[in-house]
C-alpha cells in the first residue's frame, strides 16, 4: 500500500466519523452506537497514522517503506508520549 492510499483511507475514515456524528445529531443512531463505531474508527486511524510514520522512518533510513506492516491495536493504542 502506498502512502497516498493510506492517506486516502485516513480521509475516508474521517468522513465516516463526520457521518456518524451527523447521524447521532439527526437521531438516526444511539449515543452508544456512535461511541462504539467511533472507537473502532479511532483505532483504525491510529493504525494508519502509525503505518505512515513507519514508512517515513524507513524511507529516511534508506530502507524499503514497503517492508512495514499494520501493527495491532494493542501496540498503537498503548504508545506513551
């Protein structure tokens, strides 16, 4: 997957996040349903951003960015800042 593909996927996830928020405000979904779906989207977004960072780091180090993999949620959700 190329960087541009990852970025497009990030955009589609953000668009979905906006649709969910609109659906909640329009009364089409419950707050619990919105929360569950948003949580799933947030995890997937974190994985995408992590993948982009991995690819950029490998590229900067003169390595092949294609040798990166999506890390599991347990990894990307437990980073310390």
